[in-house]
C-alpha cells in the first residue's frame, strides 16, 4: 500500500502564494509520474501539473508561468509552488502517484485532497 498526504493548503488573497506538499510513504520502488489535480465545486477533476522522477514536467495551460511543480526523490515528496494566484485557482487539490513495486506491478494512488482558496 502507498499513502499520499497533502499539506500546505489554506486561504490566500488574489495575487498571493501558497506551497503544497505531497509526501508518499509505503511499499514501492519508485513513483512515476507524480501529478497534481484539482477539482472546483461543480467541475470535473483536472490535471494541474505533473513531474517525472527525472525532473521533466508538464504544466496545464491555466497555470503556466504561475505554478511550479517539483519533487525531492530522496524524500518521496512532490511540491506545487503556486504564485500570482487567482480566484479561479480555488479548488480541492489532489496528488496522484503511479507506484512501481518490486514485483513489477504498477498501481495508482491518490491523496485525500486539500482545500485551496484564493479570495479577497
């Protein structure tokens, strides 16, 4: 089993910044990729940004230039630095990781989600 725990959420005024963390624990050899998703009320869950273990990233169009995804492989932790935040960034943010096991199997795991609110 793999457990993903998000932290760092909260409320911020438009134009402000927050940094989310997603820490992974459990039985796995590697996590690849790790991806941030978000879901606003009444909307479908959508991908925000993802990162491979080698460092290559893929950012959604709505966050390019404002959000930066990174990871610390030694700590099995992924981060999302959110700058110049807008009210439209308000959502529950989830992290997801594809975990590779010693057996060769691969499974997808999700965190419980964390609320992020950008509002004046």
